[in-house]
């Protein structure tokens, strides 16, 4: 619970560094934040903070669904070893109908 402060650091090919504005994320209700690591992934990825989640869906960059998994706990491990390198979307479907989307890079 509490406030999180985030900003993005961008490094151009020529080495120039710039920063985004600071964004405040207020998690006042103490709901667990869904996190995905490691990212980029090689053989597996762990998703935490799935307290009220009921399903995970993984789609590739073209929107084709690779897998749908029923969530049974607060943490889920996905085996990514057989996936080709690229960008993926991991959708977390909550019990209240909301959907969070996490970006995943597979090396």
C-alpha cells in the first residue's frame, strides 16, 4: 500500500540519455501489484500479485493467443523455453472483470 513514483530513462543509440516525467501510482487500497520477472525472459517467467486474478492469457505481437491459464494462487510460473524470441502480452483477468496487460520480451 502507498504511493509509487516511476519514470522512464531513455538511452538513444548515440548515447544521449533523457528522462520522462515522474508519474505517481497511488495504491492506497493496498491491492497487490501484479509483477512479472525476469523481463526479458529466457526459459521461464514468474508473475506475482495475483491475489484476485482468475485467468492469465498470453498473446504474441500479432494478437494470437498462445495460452490461457486458470490462476490458482497468488503466483504463477510460465514456461517460455519453447516460445520464439519476441514481444508478448500477458493479460491478467481479475475477478471483478478488470484486465491488466503486462509486456514481456522473450530472448
